C-alpha cells in the first residue's frame, strides 16, 4: 500500500495484528522546529512563484518524515500580509501578533465592531486566486491522502473578528445577533467547500477549537444550539462531494464525541493524551469515529528520553492495530522544545513497523 491507501484502510477501521503491515502516521511541525530539523538533517526547502509571489511549496522534511497526509490551504497564497514588525493581517482584517507564536499568533484588533451585519466584511469565497495553488500541490502528492484545511471555520472566526470576551457575552445576551452572525460565517465556509468540488482531494479538515484542557469553553447545550447545526451543514456538503470530514479541536471535547459522530465527523484530531484517555476513547468509538494524534507533545516528546518516546509510539501502534481507525501523530504540530534525538526515536519506530 502507498500512504494514501494506508490512510483509507485505517479510517475504514481495518485492523492490523503484530507484523501485519504498516499503520499510517503524520508528523506536523511548527516553522521553528521545522527549520531546526532541516538544518540537523541537511534538508532543503523548495519555493515557487505563485501570482508573482515566492511561496513555500515543498520541503524535503515532509518526505524525510514519511507523513501520510498532504495539507493544502483554502486561502489564496497572498491572503496574509505583513502589517508591521511581527504583525500580520489576514483576509478578514484581523491582525495577528506573531512575535512569540511564529505560526498563528494572537489577535490584536477587532475587525468587526458593533452589531450591524451589513458592515461585516466577508472575503470572496469564489475568487479564482483562492484556488490557483491547489492543482500543482495535488500533482506533487499523488500517493498522499490530500486534505484542504479550512481554518477557524466558525467559532474561532466569530470570536477573532469581535474579540473573545465580547463574543462569549453575546452568546448569552444577544443570541439573535449571534445566530445571524454565525449563519453568515457558515455560509462563507460552505461556499468554500462547494468550490472544492472540482478538485480530486480526499478530505477537508475543519479547524475550530471549542475546548481547553479542562473542558468545553461553553456548555454542551450552548454548543448544540449555536454551532452544531451550522457545522452539520458544512460536513454534509463535504460528504456529498465524496470527501472525508476531519476536524481539529484542541482540548477535552469528550462530552461532544457522540454529537460529532451524529453530525458526520469521520476523524477527530488531535486526541491529546494529557486531556483524553487515548486507549479508552479509541476503543469506545471503534467503527464509528477515527482518531488522529495521540503522541504527547507536552510531556513525552519534549521531556522524555528517546526510550520513553519509543515506548509510547509502540504502545499507540498496538492500539491502532487492535482497533483500526487511528492515524498516529504528535498531538499537535511539533514545537521547538522537542529534541532532535526524540524525533529520531519516534521516526525509528514508525518507519520500522
């Protein structure tokens, strides 16, 4: 099997006993550790011009890791522009301070003020420039499971535009406004999904953090009222187009896992071992919900020994073999505090299956 076929086999809950083939894995990384590892391993990055702008296209680290997924962004390559030292502004007008977090950052403005939704500036989901980079990336990744990322698809988009505190208060005090506001954001995301119909991708990853390590950021009842019906619209459309539905939601979302199954989620990420019991969760949802993640980036990878890393990876491979439906990965993008020797230990076990 190639990487794409392994992912499909696993997500269909194909089981593997000891010595019966290879469980798929994915190694995602922040830009800082990516640079460190490329230097350590003597690897190179490829840059190509798209619409006159040099952009990251591929680096040898992806092949070195043997990762099974290939991610493609849903924004145009020039949708993020520098607005000052360490500050970048996105296509919605949100300014992100990346002076500490080099990859995401922290919003430092409110791009939408007040309650007049006619003044909400929504980018064009049909702009052809948004999709120009997809075809060459698909061509370069024929053996990988190809996924388009729709980041901050609903809840995170909503609060990043108006501020977290205001949005959380509005959920309680201005529910009519919130319903209409979220409908507009959901319509934008839904249009993005529909515009992907002509591309031979395998899945869509909808990213939206609704939880912290101690639990949900809102009650399950509130999530079901405001987010569930709109998320279901997006997931249903992705399924109609033949795509797998991946979601990325950090934190402990245990109270919502049955809801996620009901609204059509195929794969849940990141499955953080610090907040969710990996073995019990994978076993409880075997055959209904697949998982992607499970390797600790808060304890084992940064602070364990290479032997600790090897033991954890082997244990997780055993879970994958017993139940299927488990794509092994660090529980989030690898961070720069992870030693090179621990990355090598992880890869040694994964590649040695």
